[in-house]
C-alpha cells in the first residue's frame, strides 16, 4: 500500500514537470520584454539590459527553464513580481489561507448537499422530490458561476441586505462565495449519486440484506451508499478541478484575498511571474488532491485495496499480433 | 442431411440500412423524451436568433443614447439599457453570434484533435500510447479554467485565441473516449478477422473502431459546446478574450458589474441568456445520451 | 391439514412494465410439511424465483405486485403481516439462498460481518457474541473461522455460496428457500454444496424449498416435487410418484428431454415450442400450444390442480374428474 502511494507520488513528478514546462513555454513566448515591464516606461536601454542580465533573461531557453525549476524546487522561489518587485512566493503564500478556506467550504457544501439530495432522490425515485431535484441539478449545472455569484449578491446583499457582498473576514462573508463555487458541483454530484445509488439498489446483495430482515434505512446507508461511494468520490474529485476554476472567478467577484484574485489582477497588468507561480501552485494542489482521491478509493473499496497491495505493476496492453496461424490455414 | 449454401445476395447495401435505422432509432428515442425536445427547441431558438438577428433586434448593437442610460426593463427596452443607453435585448441578440461561433468551432476543433490523439494512442499502443497519455495527463493536471486563462494570457485577447484556449482544454476528454473505445474493441476477434483479409490500419480505424465510439463522441460534442460557451464567457468576465464593447455575453456581465446596485438588469439578462442556452444544450445532450446509450453499448 | 408449515393458496403476482402486464405467477397453490424438502422445478421464466420472493414478501414493488392469494406460514398470512413482523420473520424463520453467489454478497463488508449482521438482527446480543456465532457458522459450512475478516472477492464461487448458506442458516430458520443454489457452480462444487445443505437440513430439521431446473439435483435432495409451468403448478407429488409415474404431458416431456445413461437414443426429444409470453397467456390450459395431447376443450378451458392419487396432483384435462359438459 505504501509502495503504491510512493509510486504514485513518483509518477506525479513528470506530470508536474510537464505542467511547469508548458506554463513556462506559454509565458516565455508571450510578446513583451519582462525587464521593460518591471522598470516601467522611463527606463533607459542601459537599465533594461542590466536587469536582463540580472534576471538571466539572455540565457538560452532551456537554461532559463532549468533555473526556474531549480529555484522552485530548492528555494521554493517562484521569481519576482513585475509590479511589486517582491517575491512571488511570499505573496502567493499570504493568499493561500483564504483560497484554502473557500475551497474546503465549497467542497463540503457541494458534497453534503449533493450526496444527501442524490440519495433521497434515488430512494424515492419518480417522486416529486426526485423530479424537483433533477430540475435543480440541471439548472445548477447550466448557470455560469460568475453569474450565480452576481445574482446572489443582488438578492442577498443588495435587495435583502442579509449578507455582505465582499470581503472574507467573518463566517458571514464566507457563505455567498462558498455557495457560488459549490452550486454547480453540488448539482453534478447529486446526479452522479442518484445514478450510482439507483444502480446499486438493483443489485442482488441488497435483496440479500432485505432477506435478512434488515431495516430499509440501514440498507440504504450501510449497504447501498457504501457501494455507491466509488463513482461518487470520482465525481467529487473531478468537480474539484471545476471548483478551483470557479474559486478564481468567485474571488474576483467577492474580493476574497486569495490566490485566484491575485492571479486575475496579475493577468490584467501582465505580471507574468505571478500568473506562472499561481498556475503552478494550483496545478500542484490539484494533483495532490487527485492522489488523495485515489488513495481514498482503497479505503472505501477493499477490492481496490487488494489491487494496490498486490502489485503496482501496470498491465501492459498487448499490441495486435498478426496471427501466423491464420495464414497457415487454407 | 447435407446443407447447401445459399448464394449471397449482394443487391442489398447493408451499410446504408444500418445507418438509416440507427439515426431513426435515435430520433425516435429522442422524440419521446420531452426534456430533450425542450433542449432542442432552445438550441434551435438560438440558431434562429443568431441568423435573424437583424430582424429580431429592435435596436443596433452599438446604438447609444446616453439620455436613456440605466433604464429599467420596460416596453421600449425589454431588458432595459446599460450604462451607455444601449438596448440590452438587442445586444444579447447580436451577442449570440459569439456564443454560437465559439461553441461550434471550439467543439469541432477539440473533437478533431482529441480523436486524432486518442486514435493514435489507442491503436498503436506501447510507447506512442504512453507518450500521448502522459501529455493528456499533464493537460488534465491543470483545471480547464486555469488552462484557458494561461493560454489567453499568453496569446492575447481576441476571439480567435479564446477559441484556441477553450478547444485545447476539451481535447483530453475526446482523446480518452476514443482511446478507451479502441482499447475495448482492439482485442476482439473481428478486428483480427478484418486484418486477416487484408484491411489496412486506416480502414480498420475508420470502419470498425470509430463507429463504436460514435455515440459517446456525439454526446461529448454537445457537452463541449456548452462547456466552451461557459468558459469563453468566464474568460471575458475576467478581462481576457472578447472584451467590451463587444456584445459577448460574458463581456456584458463584466462591464455591468460596477452597476449592480444601480441597474441590476445589466448583469442579470446576459447571464440568463447564457444559462438558458447551456440549459438547452445540457437537456439535449442528456437526451442524446439516453437515446444512444442502450443501443450502442460498447 | 395443519402439519403444513407453509401453505400457498391461489397466489398471483403481476409485473407492470410500461403498458404491459407480465403475469409471472398465476393462481399458484402449494403445501409444505415441516421437515420436508420440496423441489420446485421449471424452466427459466416459469415464475419460480417470483414465488420464492413472495413467500418472504420481497417482490420488488414497483414493478411487481401481489394481486391475489394468501401465503400461510405458521398459521398467519405473510401477505398481511406488518413491516415489522416481516422483518422479524426474514432471516429468522424464513431464509433464502440466492442464485448467483458472485453478486449475493456485499463487496465492501467482510464475510464475517455479513453473517454477524443477521445474528444481531434477530438476537439480543453484543457485537462480540454475534462475531463468535458467525465464526461458528463459518466452520459449520466448512470455511476456516480465521477468514472472518476477508472480503467476498477473496473467495471462490463455491465458497461464496457457503457463506450465503451460513447467513441463511445462522438463526436456525424453520423454512429455507434455496433458489438454484448450485446453478452457478461447477459440478464438483455442486455436489459438495448439496451435501452440505443436506447435512444442515437434517441437523436443524429445516423445511426446504429447493428451486431448480435440474431434475438430477431434485432426485438427490427432495422428498416432494412440484412442477411449475408459466406461473402455475401443473403437477405435484412425492419423489417416486413424479419420477416413476409422471402424468402431466409437460412433466413427461421434461423427463424425455434429459439424456439417459441407461437407454440408447439417437436424439433427445425436446418439447416443441417455447413457453408462452407472460403478457399474453393463452386462454384455457397454458400448456395447450405445446401439448401433444391437446384437444379443443383444453384450449378453451383451464383445468384445476386435482389430486388423482394420494399426495399426487395434476392440472390436466386428461386426468380430471371434473370435466364439464360442453354446451
């Protein structure tokens, strides 16, 4: 099991390197001179060249990339912000708590609402609850999250005055942003829960459980839901990516002092090291979450645990082999 | 008792029979699904609005009238006016063109690229598969909104770059579908049989493998269009991609943010338009999936 | 009359799918004495499993509905019992072994816990006591008690079925319904499982209904036989009566379609035709389309199950004493 985890962590490294390479390339080939940006309009040609040397911008591409990676891995240094000239790393780290809070709250909200609604809809299939839940799910998935955020502000801040429209300092401030980010995902999770539960409830072992004389509610939760967890966890993992994207937008709308807002602001002023660092950090976090989801599978489903334990070897797919036998027959 | 082989009747074109029945079957299945029909109706409505924009919109897309700025929805201006006194309804009508174009082009682009990658990976297996799938994994490690942001930030604004950014984000889904389809079919005997009668790789892919993954691909395309439109409008909202004064719906939302208190309708209706269109696409996509699924279970 | 532990009278079960009604069980009647083993024989689709599920009132609803009849178990009608009474009955007084051991066990629970679950449901005991009982049951069915904490996927098909048997017998039920318990298993394993069931049956003096389509299995294990066709019992009697003295054309046809070690035959003689569509059963006798002795009277009138010899009943106009004179 530990071996499996280590293998997966090792497998992460090329992926993260690949991500960093792509991001680095993207921003390397963006038109514009970084040194010019940093020094501003009044810089002289001399100053610019000086800065270019200092930042190593005249080195060949691969050297620059290598240095970039080296700095990140050894010193956790993502470079300097064009606008503030401060370390990108420090600015990013300052913003992490807010984003993490938002992400955790959104996931919690989406998962709890999604799973509970999905279970009820499946157990009471075709009832009014089920139909309403499905419609809610369909609309939830269709509304762009930035629009949802704005609508929530209009309803709850402007018209009703119940909740604050921006900032992140108190729990009251957390509600609208978390709702905004979690809403679309809760709809997706609800649909997946419902379909997974419906399939599980049809299985023979559920009839076995009823034949034992077990109570229906215990059957739903201990027997059915536990078996439906795999697809549910999968969809939560996938939704997380969407929620990260949503968080970036929500932070802009609600002025949450998180990484997302930092990045959006940085984009608008072409502060590329900040954008680079932010993307890398988020991609890294996302990969870790995916790894955790995979590990979670093992704890939920003993069959998968066995697979992880026995061998970490990937089965090779056999290529098509032209059969000589066919040629030999008539 | 001996069995005499009957002569093969070559006058019937088998492939055309099969296709006809499949399309009709799917259509029949769809017709029964009321929600899917609603979705289809909404999509056709959008197409209609886009094509006949000039006839439907009461005002021009840039007709400003500063004296009528911030007018609430009324008979004259169904959805009200914005900060420049432009009719929001007309702008939404014209803005539909952006959504349509971005959705259609991006979805097609990502489908073609994704299917190509998936086919190569699935069919040739081994190293090709490994490399291509690593590449797909890398793309999947970045949440799609973030990927889109990075690409547009690098390439610059404008509708062309938005389409590229959004298309790239959707490629992995297609690649995986096609690859999985190929892998499931590759080992089966009728592929060996086709090879043994001398079918080339290309022919095998086109005639035997691709038809199998047709159903999930079609569903995925519908969903991609929706996703593309959502992402494009999100990018506009942040300040990337299509910008004001273009009447792209996301851009309209972005511009209207400042006036939430004064004129809530500026952000409400463009967003409603997006939501309605996506809703229609989702309904239709779901209906397609239900109609195609039982018939074409790979 | 009331040495009968189970008495099914005139049971009818319908399944409603979209617009069509599947008549799975039609006016079925059946008796079982305490300690007896009844073999319920029939082809796939005859309604055997539905009958079995009805005894525990477990027919999935929707789409199934018990539309008539009564099932008297130990004096009271199962179909009229409350939910609580039913739950008490299931697993404790009546147990069921299902057909496919591969899917009958919960994949995410240990086998030990699954047995312990039924123990705890019907006995006021602690978790530890239930676990001990579960271990005893495992040993009883020939599985090492140390495997309590293993999961179903770690067992072979035959061993999974033993676990299912352990669950079914854990609370010493009075009636055990075994729905094709060996169909999904290899022949060698089949023999072992049947032997196990026989032993346990004798040990606990359990009455059993064994559902199967395999006449060989019936011969090994059963005291009585009931032949089922299109949702009805067409013939029932002691083992000898049915095997040596079958009356109903369908029963005769069944025996005729089995390969016989003793006699040399060129071809098997299967019964021509297929079972009728349960949404469109024929008027009159349901076997009439396939019966070599069918008459017009048979096509128009549905016979009733009548006792022709002590303990031997047939549902066929050929043997009926109560044929009405046609007008």
